[in-house]
C-alpha cells in the first residue's frame, strides 16, 4: 500500500527548504560582497616605497608631482590601487643601494643593463631618452666613434652607466651630481659631459644663468637612445607581481592618452611649479 503524505505537510516542508536556501544564498551573497570589498580595500592600502632623486625634468623633489616621470609612476600605480611613497636621495648611488637591499621596494628611473636585470624586476619603459654630449661652444670637440673620446676629459655622475665606458682608453671623471658636472664643464675642468638631452637642458635652464647656458651646446649626433624604467628589487619576491600590476596601469595610462599629455606638459614647463617641500639629503614624500 503506497504511503501518502498530507499535502499541507508537503507544502510546509518545501516552504521551509526554500526559506533555508534563500537565507543561505543571501548569506553567501553578503559574504561574497564583503570579500570583494575587503579585497579592494586591501589593494588600496598597498604602498610601495621608491627611491627617487634629482634628474629634472623627470624627477625632482622641487617639481610639481616630483617631475613628469614620478607623476607617470604615481598615476600608473594608482590605476591598479597601489599607493606610492618616494624617498629622495642626493646620491643616485645610495638610492640604488637602498632599493637593491630591500630597504625600499624599488627606484626610478634606470636604463637596462645585464647586471641590473639580474638584481631587479624591470617595468615596461616609462620614458624614452636621447643621450648626447654637451660641450662648450668654443671647444673643438668632434667624434665619429667612441674611441675618439679618449682624447677628451669626460665627466660622469656616480651611479650612472655609460654606453662607452668600457671603450679602451676612455676615462670618466665621476662626481656626485649632474649639476657639478655642468659647473666643471663651464669652468673648463672637463671637455665633455654626456647626458640625456631633455634632462640636461632642463637642469641648465633651472640652475644656471642664461649667459652660462649660452656657452654650452650639444654634438649633433645622438650617441644612444635609451629606455628608462621603474625597477623593483628581486630581494622582495612580491615585487614580481607588483611590476606586473604597474605595467597594466602604465598600459591603461598610455591608452587613455594621459601619458603623452604629461610628457607634453613637461616640455611646456608645466612641472616647474615647485612642490612645497624642505630641502634635505633624504626626504620622504607621498604624492
């Protein structure tokens, strides 16, 4: 004989089951929403600390947004929910060492080299630079190959690498800053100073009198076109993913047209509006 359940009891059972499932679904939805919100909040709370320095118009603690390259890095990280804090150093050599050791997450801007790529994760290029030789207008400086440079006294900056530095017979007299090198060039203590063209002229017009700038010129040939990058130390394994995040933010910044606009603004002098910071050998700043 078949067993029959009362219809009312059957309906009550299904209603209870539906209510139970609805409650579980609602709880699950709330939990998922909370989980996603927490993830976004966590991402927004991530801060990378980067060694920075003086290389106008790209980087400077006295420029608006700390220079156009710093602005690009800040905005690219911001797109992917990462905050940036800059630690400024007067010495690029120390900036590099602090990033390498893991005391800081990374540093900007640096050109690729075999040695650096073994120690740091490199981002996609942030800016492209043209390297030229600055010399006095009244000098007889000419060159066709790097071997010609051995006839001249060449200035260099500590922490920088130069494409021609391993050329036989070429010697580089290195000092702590580009400003010192330009001063030596004006005083005739060196014959040539290699520099990024935009950065070199930006520094000259910012720090030297117009009549001094008029004494200097550049050789007509670019000796190297260089990509400059954000680099993050391999001493911190999380930096592998952090560079991937940065590259995605940088791609979106390029696609939006903002990156090109920032560079054009820099060439028009829009970043010369100073930041309100005090001068220290080591200055921690957050954009």
